[in-house]
C-alpha cells in the first residue's frame, strides 16, 4: 500500500510534532495549552513577564490586545525568538488591525455596517485584506468575525460587532468573511 503525497507529508509532520512534544517537560506541555494577553503599549516589566511565561513555562501563545503595529512586530519577534516552540499569535481584529492597534493602521467597516450590504463578496474581499494584514504582522489567529445575532439592541457588548438580527443573514456574512484561502 503506497501513501499519497499528502499522507506522507502528514506523517512527517506528525513525526516532527511527536519528536518535539516528547522533549517537553510536564510544565512545558501544560504551558502549551495557554494563550495570554499581551500589550505592545505597556512597559518593560510587562514584556519581561511575558518573556518569563515563554521561557520558563513554554507558553503556547499570546493574544495582542492594545498597542501599535511596529511595537507589536518587535514584541512578536522577541517572544518568538525566546520560545522553544513557535508561539501562536492572535488578535481580535474584527474591523482590521485598527480594532486593537490604534496608530497607523487601516480601520475597515464594522459588522453592523456590513450587515446592510447585499453583496457578500465585498465582505469576503474585506476579510481577505484583513487576513493579509494579520499575516504581515505575524498573527496566526484572528478571533473574528463575531457571528452573534443581535437580538437585544440594548446589549452594549454585541452592538456594532454583529452583522444584524437575522440569523440566516448573519451566518451568510460570517461564512463570506471566513471563506479564505491564503
């Protein structure tokens, strides 16, 4: 029985993962399960705290919450170079990097605005552009879009983060936003 190219690549990847995993201490294995909030607009004490989590506990990832793109790129490189295993880097970037990085980044329309669109291909194109911005910044995971259905207009959390109040339209727009192949 012969393996296809995809199966042999998968087997090689699994062997690599197993070989790395087997070198980890129990603390490092546990650390791989955690992703912590990181900020590029804080002081050196905060950065050193993240360094410690990466080097001593084998932290699995960081989610950047606030700051600037240049500072975040520097910190991402710093944390990745200190990591025994490459970190997952994440953000909430529903309307682009500007949601978290307020200087020198592009803000895309919020979901509520996009909910008024009839052409979901525009949402796809926006999602693709945001994905490219994230990729350039070293972000692997964008916890977006939020596909909450806005059933309570007074809810301060969902509000403009929702595509709307119709579950079918929200689903269609969420699928359009995530239908990426980079």
